[in-house]
C-alpha cells in the first residue's frame, strides 16, 4: 500500500517553494524535475509512491515551475544550486540521496561539486552537464536569444498536435505512453503566464557561443560520491554517449541504461526506474 503524497510549502532564500512528500524511513530521496514544461508531479508522480514505502521522498517544484514562486532575477545554475541546498538543509538533518532529471540532474552534479557534504548518493537522470557542447551548439546559442524562442510557447499552445509530436519525438520511446491526458496537462501548463521565462533565462545564462558558463563535464572526475547514472538509451536531448563517457570519468560510478527510452525514462517506465534505483541503494547503503 503506497503512502499518500502531501503538498507542503517552505521559504528558501526568500523564495516560496512548494514541495511534495511521502513516506518515511532513515534515508531521504530528493527528486528534482527537469526544465522546459515540467514540475515535480509531472516528472515524479508515478515514482514517488514506488519509493515511499522505504524512504522519505521529497519532490520540490523548482522556482519558476509548478506552484513555486517566480523570481524577477536570472535563473542560473548558482541560483538553483543554492535553492536546493536550502531545501535539503530544511528537510533533512543528514545527507540525502539526490536524484535529478535533465536540468535537475545538472543541479545534482553541481551540488556534488559545491556541497558534497549534503549528499549521500548521487543519481543524475539523463542529466544536463554530461557533454561539453550541445548538438548544433552555435545554432542553439543563436536560437535561444532570438524572437522565435521568445514566442515558442505561445505558438505551440495553439497546436496540441505539436505537443503530442514533441513528446513522441523527444521524451518517450514507447509512443503509446503519450496519452491525451498527458498532452492536456502539458498544454494547460504552457498556458500559465510566464511559464517559459525560467527556462529561457537559464538557457541564456548558461549557453555561451563556445560552451557553457558552468563547466560540469570538465569536472566530473572531482565528484567523490557513489553515483548511479540512469539514462534512456534513445535520448536525443542528452545522447547516451555522454552518459557512457561520464560513467568512466566519475570515480565511483555505475550506469543503468533504460533500453528504448528517451528523455523521460522515469515517466515512461516508473516501475523499472524505481526498481533499478532501489537495488542500487540497497547495495550501496548496506556497504556504507
């Protein structure tokens, strides 16, 4: 029987944070969602109940997403890292199992490099930072600063069929998992005022013409934590070759590939994801 998911609020560095929690136990898993059109429950609603029988599970809406506050300043890696630091310090008196998808995975890596004392185990999922440049990097650098990017959400909102296509092309390997209910949820999220601002701000602060403001890829060897990389084998946003290379660079690292999945593997096959994570944690925490 799964534990109910509770919705709670906290304030971190003057920013209102909404988070979702369930379960109990000696260890806490913090789940960070991705960028774009995402939130704690969009990414993790199916996974939270699967983990909460054994762990305390916390899934926050990052600032600019879901029910958490929007800010007037820039959404940078430094900003998000310090927000997550504050969340961990408020919800746990000891290091946590830090798990994050895409942008959340990049925050995990930056946390491991900046505040490793707050982390017991690191689990980046299809993470930002497992590359030194993006595919078509210079074109992306131009696009994110263009009026096309400024108006992308407003244009896409008019055509749910584009949302459906994007989910099938970029996020799900099994196209049958793209339900009309999910398309409707994402469409509704995109209609909320200012939904696109946080991701545009992050992109513009982070993606420079020759590389990134924050060099995570070049510092992977410095991560000194038990690390499990989980990755969709067909991910187009963060190609799997980055995860394979990162698994060799991070000293204490294992990799679990979710075959046939793309950039939302935990959403596509939550039971497999939760099982892979729990098996790894059972072994690592027992050793510790």
